[in-house]
């Protein structure tokens, strides 16, 4: 019996070792494929970072785009605040009666009707 347990443990250790070895091999292969496939892309990005269309540095253009996005976000927040204070209600709020939409109240009523009390 002692020999059987030792054989079982040895088979388990070999099996787990093989599983981990295959996982590490797949991880290494994925790393190698990423390095091979992205090498050309990184060189293109480096050349694009220095000079863009019309001799404008791309970093300056990215800063301008960030500024435009921040301005658009500020306008969106201002409009939302204005709509909230002026009493406009959203579509979701317009149909609510007693905290529930008509859809919710119909389905809850059906659910209550379908329960038949025993006894």
C-alpha cells in the first residue's frame, strides 16, 4: 500500500510539473509573438511622435485634442446642470408612478397573480 501511495504522488507531481511547464511555454511563445509583431508598429509610432502633418509635433496636437475634450466635457456638464435646474425630466422619470415605471408595475402585478396560495 505504501508503494501505491508513492506511485500516485509521483504521477501527480509529474502531471502538475508538465502542466506548469506547458503554461510557461505558452506564456513565453505569446511574449515572443508580441515582440515580433509589434516591432514595426513601435518604430512607426516613434517617427509619428516627432513630426506630424504640416510639421506640427504630434505631442502638441495631442495636447490640443486633450484641451478640446476637456472643453466639450465642461459644456456637457453645464448643459446637464441647466437641464436639471430648469425642471426638465428625463424619459425614464416621466413614466414613473409611485417610484415604479408602468412596465415594472404590470410585471409585478402579473407575478403576484401567478402565485397561488396553497391551503
